[in-house]
C-alpha cells in the first residue's frame, strides 16, 4: 500500500527534469556561469555513461534499460552537447578594440 502512494509516473519525472533544464538554459543566457556549471555536470555525466556502456559491452552484460550501444550514444551525446555549451558560454565575453 505504501509503495503505491510514493509511485511517481516516469513521464512526470521526465517533464520536471526537462522544465528545469530549459529554465537553466534560459537563465544561462543572462549568466554564462550557469552554462559553465551545467557543462561541467554534463561532461561528467557523459563520461560516466560512456564508461558504463563500454564496460557493459566488454563484459557482454545487458543493462536494466536499453543496450550498451544506446548507453554509449547517450554518453557521447551528453559529452558533445556539454562541450558545445561550454564553448558557447565563452562566446561574446571577449571585447574587441
């Protein structure tokens, strides 16, 4: 009975995370430091997913969700996206003569 009370649909969790990330990205337009912090978190997450997917593929184990190739793809996408966000956060901060 208690587990039914605390059950949160996964679509609600995804929606809340998406709204928070969009809010942080908009806030980062005014404060580039927010984008830099997000990019560091994203690089760590991307590297973690890459290592996890490579280890799962090497040990020939199936993860709880998806496949090792999918996990590697998520890690690569997070890593590339966070590096792009870091580069964008430094654009426009240099003043020319």
